[in-house]
C-alpha cells in the first residue's frame, strides 16, 4: 500500500505539468482561434482533449489519494472537525481538493458549451473564458507556497 501511495503521489505531481502545458496551449489556441475565426474545434481539438483528459486523470488519482492512500487526509476523514482547525490538514482536505474539483468542472463545462455556439469565434471564446478561470484556480491551488504549503515543483 505504501509503495502505491508513493507512485500515485509521483504521478499526481508530474501530471500537473501536462495539465499546465496543455492548459496554456488550450488558452493559446482558443485565443488565436477566436481572433482568426478559425474552424472549431479544428487544430485545437487534440490539445483540448489532452487538457481535459489529464484533468480527469488528476481527479481520479486525487480521489484515490484522498480516500484511500494519503495519511494526511486519513486524519481528516477520522475527525473532520479537528482537521478543519489545523490549517495544514485543512489545505489538503478542503482547499486543494475542492477548488481543483471546481476548476476541473469549469474546464469541462467550457468545452461542452463551446460545441453549441453559433460561430467558431464564439466557440473559441467560450473555451478561452472557462479554461482561463479554471487555469487560474489550478495555478493558485498547486502547493507551491502561494496559498498553503510548498511541495517540490519537480518530484524526484
Ligand atoms: C488540476 C488539479 C490538481 C493539481 C494540479 C494537483 C496537484 C497536486 C500536487 C502538485 C500535489 C503535491 C504532490 C507532491 O507531494 O509532490 C498534490 C497533492 C495532493 N492532491 Fe492534488 N492536484 C489536483 C487535484 C486534486 C484533486 C481534485 C484532489 C482530490 C479530490 C487532490 C488531492 C490531493 C491530495 C490528497 C494530495 C496530498 C497527498 C499527500 O501528500 O499525502 N488533488 N496535488
């Protein structure tokens, strides 16, 4: 079980970079796509697909860490009230997990709503706005010391 915890944490840590890179690419393609009124989804399709898939994978591993593997959230699950009073446990049990779930839902919603727009420009703009909000939340909720604890940027 312990090894599986370590492997999952490494995966969760490195997958963050896929999310950030493909999040930025999604924003770039959506921005330039709306300026040029490029076909939708067009070139942006595989980029957005990787972004959304890596988010879903992160959610899955995140839930696994939260409910099965992590000794930190295990403390919270045992006594949630007490955990909420401890900022370092609350960060993982509430802020990090909940805000990232919201961000993932926003990114997913944007890409669904975009399909229903009348023009390619509107579709690209929809992806841009929803993904931008999601991206900013994710950036704030990565444990790099801006809010909450700091963990290694590159986990070796
Ligand atoms: C885009 C979304 C997310 C990103 C970028 C992200 C990123 C990270 C990073 C970088 C760490 C630190 C890993 C390390 O120690 O090196 C971490 C830890 C953790 N994440 Fe996430 N995460 C995301 C979503 C989630 C979600 C949705 C959940 C739960 C539902 C979750 C649960 C956890 C838990 C429980 C830990 C700490 C585990 C421990 O140290 O024992 N994460 N996350």
